[in-house]
C-alpha cells in the first residue's frame, strides 16, 4: 500500500535520463502543436466561434433599414461613435424642400430633438440633487412655488416619480402650450396625484423641472429666484442647462429657439402626395421646455452622448449608474432585444396628427451600447417613413445593431 509518506529515490544518472525524456516530450509537443497550426491550406490563426461586432455592417444596416420601404425621409442624419470618438456619420436629403426654399440636411443642421430633451433635463436634475445633498427619493413639494396649491398626493411625490414617469399626475400629451405652460403645470399640481403611480409617459413630468431646476439651483447658488414668474423660470432653467451641460462640452448657445425661419429645418410627411406642399415650422419652445424642444445638430447630440457615457464631465459614475438602473430620462428596458448587454437611449417624436400616415413631424433617437462602447444618433425631419420590420425607430436601431454581430 502506498501512503502519503512514501518516497521514491531516483536511480543514478536519473537527472540525465529525466532531461532526455523532457527534451523528447517537448520536441514531440512542438511538432504536434506548431505542425497543426500550419497546414497546407496556409491557416495560421486560431479563432473562436464567438460573435464579433462589425461597425461597417452596423452602419450599412442603419442605412438599409431606414430606406427599406422605399420612402426615405425628406432629410435625415446619423452618427456612430466608438468609446466617445466619432467613427461613422452621414446626412441625406433636405432640411427644406423646393416648396420651402431648397436646403440640404447636414450633420450640423439644427433640428427639434423632441423628447431627447428629457435625457438632458434628467442630467441637470441629477447634478442639482447631488449639489443639494438630495436623492431621487426626496419629495418635490418644498421645491415648488409657495403660492401653488398642492393637491392630493403631491406631498409624497418624489423626483424619482417624475424622472420615471410614475407620478400619477393628470395630464395629456397634446395642446403643449396649455398643458406644459406655467399655468398648466400649476393646475396639474393642484389636481394632484389622482392616477395610479405606475408608468404613464407624460410630458408634464419633465416640464415641471423647468420650475424645479431653478428652485434647486437657487438653493446652492444663494441667489433668490422668483419661481412665481413664468418668464423667469424659463430663463433660469435654460441658463442652468447651458452653463452646466452645454458649456462644459463647448457647445455655445444651445436652446429651445430655432434658427431664423427662412433657413430653419422644416418638418414633413413622406407620404404627402403634394410635392409642392409646405413643411411644418416649429417656433420657440421656451414656454414649454423641460420635456422637449431643444434645437440641436446631430453632431451636438452625439457629443452629449460621448461625454455622458465615457467621462464624468456631466455626471459622476455613480450618478450615471443610477440613471441607467432606473432609466431616468431614458426609454424603458427591452429585455427581448437587449441581447448584447443593456442598451440605453431616448426617443423623440412630434407630429401634427396622431395618424403617422398624414402627420408632419420629427423623429429622433439616441442609443448607447456599453458592451462595446458604441453610441448612435439618428434624426429625421419626417413622419410616415416605412422602416424595416418595425414602426419604432429605436427598435430599428436595435435590430441594426444586433444584426451587425457576426
């Protein structure tokens, strides 16, 4: 029986024998291994079966999937960035058709980015909550104008409830000048939390930050801000966003006012049979900002994505992780299609009608794919476009990305 204490003595000259054996084994191993890698077919690489992302294919998929229905947008553009650096981009079509004085669409052409504005508002809110030693679980009541009547449930309403569209407030997503204007916000708070506090996408949730951001800013800047004045809250909201988001990225004069009407982007429906019909003009959105209305170029949007996702210039890593965890100012999770890690983005859409076949308007989408550092922006000044296999611009980008893994 061999025990744990059994020892074996090597015979004389065993060291030489051992060395010879090792040498022979190494020679055999070398012949086997290297010989197996160099075949008559010239194959010298060992590869795995794991899928590999092809950025060129992703770009082509985006183009093909947008134009799949044969009715491409009047004007549209995209960017693809890798780890915060612009990798692919292009713009097609027109910002204004011949009926409106023909003007090409470009990567630098401003467009109403619609609800992508909510993502930027959420960034500003997160900055100020941290500056005031508050969390998203804190209540908003003390940060509302004193004269506003607080309806039922408002005393328990949190910043998180607004940022996740789980407020239970009563509002609609139309008649923006009325529902999202100062009096509309005031009336909404007076009506109070009258619905279930489950997700219900309402522009008013983010329009309220047009008042809350100036209020939070006042507390940390030691400058009294008159929250009872509509024009003042508009100005201070836009000023905070400019100084603390866009200025940090060297993006001057980003706001909710379009370019001069003679050159501003116009908005169309691709199915309009009258090629001589005018597009829709969007005026200023200062009075209803917070939930929408920023006018930005595709490249400017890509820059915000890059600095949010790949630096701590706008928010800390902890804040970014919290925003992603709860999808604050972002689209909801899509577990069926987020197959290469989690995808984070925000969609935007404005139309003149609920019927996409006749509605003139804009569609925008940003998406960040952290698994391989890819960020994407698509904007189009057109409603009614037939996308490949879906009516959702976000879903189309997800499909283009997923199909680029080979």
